[in-house]
């Protein structure tokens, strides 16, 4: 039996209507602004001809407050699956050309179906947020839809990677779905994410502010820390997604995409011996160290504009995917503060649930002093870093470059927090506190009694460093695996990572610990 032409024509007509979304005029306006449509975003993300759509024919069914029922093609959201870099990915994109991408019950159901599919099949989730908020005419059903999405985000957390891409408005309750996900990417010009906008803030508090000041990409990438990446435009945001996925496993039962066929590089890099400043007080740009250790000098930095005193990034070392944390002495002398502690703890916990080994470069003078830090809860926030490192069961390799003082030494993945191997450069200083401060406390009388106080202080500082802060002292206690030449860093890390990839570590049975949130 041949399929009747009438049925084929009807199918084609329905598809054309769905693909037309909000109509030519609205699509044209988006293109004039340099924006892609929802469908174009998904087609750009996925490899050619791999996109399969979910729920294209779904429409909202409820009419509230006597309002006329509107026809929303695909209910204002395009959803489905495709391949990115050879792995399956589930995704949806809210369609601002259809009802301003507002969320109703059926709209939310499509989001939930994508998240449920990802959970069942073990594939990453990518979501494109571009919505005017809740669909008012659907009343409590719209709120119900948000709750369903949040719940599913939490179920998927730690099981499959979740990436939110904000390319338009994401206001009110809608902002909590990306907040529950692993990574947030925002476009520089068009994305806004906030709980209350400028008008509400003005009405309630009397404060004048702009949309960018409240919820623009720049403020979320540098001040609030909500955004992990800032993209120039839609296409750049999608490139970031593709790059990010290239470092991640599909789910928590798989290993990251290591390239174990890569040769292990055991040769020395003598340039590393020359990048260390002669003066211990002069800051070392840790990026120079990282770039010489990782394959091709290539990293994908997370939260690049937020808490810049701590660098976190993905990279490969001789083919092995790693999560790197490194104190950055060029910012706040590399000291740990509230934001750096939060940034580091979150990154560690992500790497741990997705089986990504951790490499830590230490050059830390301590926790940042100050009344703002103390009143802001540095004790609680710093404890998050301690907790995250201690709870992590992935391979943990630590390299102490120079300063490692006090509680910050412990917090930066010391042997005491379960590091599998801890190496130190000969320039490392591991002590309760810095030499200058320690000498002031221990030898204050001797300095005062000296004829040349400056010379005496310098002598005592040098003695303290040699006797009390030497990496060989820590090594003699078994806290350091070995003291190595900087030139050996890449080779040592590469071998250590290969040898710990099979690591298995069990923890006491429990629902979960109580991290100091």
C-alpha cells in the first residue's frame, strides 16, 4: 500500500509551520541582531544530519483567565538529541520568536523529557536559555513546570554533565535551572540573568541600576561568579560548549576522553629552571608553569574573570585529561580568599564526580587577612576547599612551587588531605607562616639588640627558611614524595598520572557528608 499523498502533504505542512517558528519577520530581526534562532543553535551545536527532534508537535493545552488560546509552534522550545565530537548529547533551545520563549507546562515537559533521556542513556545535557519567563496565562501550571525542571536538574547532577548557555533573558525563577547545572556560558551583549530586574529593584529599594549592572555577562563572570565563560556571540558560545565537552566523559561511570596512545614525555624542560624569580618575594606568573606542563600549552580556563588569585582549568598532560588548580601570585599574592575557596571547591567536586584527575600547583602565602574576609565567613568558605579535596577520590597530584604557609598549605591538597603524591621544587617553603613574620615573633629581641638591625633580620630570615621552611624538612617527615628540579615537572606529573589512573578508594558508607555550605 502506498502512503496517501494527502497524509504526506499534511506532514509536510505541519513541519513547515513548526520550522517557521514565530515567522519570517521575527527570525529576520534576530539575524539582524546577529542572533541565531533556537533551531539554528541546535543545528550549529550538533554534527551535520545527527539532530533528532523530541516533541515537535507538542502544544500547550490549558487556557486561563478567559484568554484566547494561542498557537505556539513546538510550544516555544526546540528539543532533541545529536552528536557532538562523536558522542551523543541531549539538548533543548528556548525559542524567543514563539511567545517570547515563555515557559508553560508543556514547554517544561519538553525540558524534563530531555533531562530524563540524558539520565537514562548517560549523555551530557546542553540547554540554550532565551526566555521571557513564566507564561502568565498558565498560572500555577507554569510554576509547576519550573519545579519539575529544577528537580530533574538535581537528579541529573553528578550523573551527566549539564551545561547552560544563556543567550537572551533568563529572569526570576528561570535562573535557578542554570544555577543548578555544572557550567554557565553567557553571551557578552544579549544575555541577562537575574532574580529581580532594574524596575523591581527601583520600586523596592529606590536604587537605580541598568540591566547590565544587575545581570549582564560581565558582572556574573567577575563579581557574582555565576558565569563560567563569556562568549562574544552565539557561535562563540557554541564553540565553547564543544571545547568543554571534549574534556568531559559522557557520564559519571565513564573515564574522561584520555588519549593514552600519546607518548610519555620524560625529557627535561630546562627553561622551567629559569622562570623562577631570584627574589622569593617577587611574584611568579603561574600561567608560565602551566603552559609548559600541559600538552601544546593549551588549557580551557574556568571562571577566568572571577577570583583571579586561583586558576582552575582543564588540560591534558601527555594525553591524560586533568583538572588543574593553581595559586596565582600575580593576584592578591596568590592568597586564598572567600571567592577563591568557593571557586576551587566547586571545580574539585565537579572533577571528582566525573573521574577527572586533579593536579594542584601551590604558591600560597596563606588565607587573605582582613575584617571583610572574617565577617564574610572565610572560615566557612575556606572549609569548603578542605572538604572538597579531602572528599575527592580521583588521583590527586600536588606540586609545591614556592610558598606553602599555614592552613593554606594544608588546604591546597597537601598529603594530609589525601594527595597521592606531593612533589616540591627546591624553592618551596613549607612552614606555619612566612619567614618575615616568623622571625619578627621568634627573634624580636635579637633583632632589637643587633647593631645592624636590617642585616640581622636578613640573616635570621635566611636561617629560618633553611631550617624551618625547607622542603627537605617536610620530606624527612614523609609529607613530600620527592624534591625535584623544576625542569622535571612535566615528566614527573606525566608518570604520576599514568600510575594513579587505576586508583580506587572507598569511603565510609553514608548518604552524604555535610559540606559547610
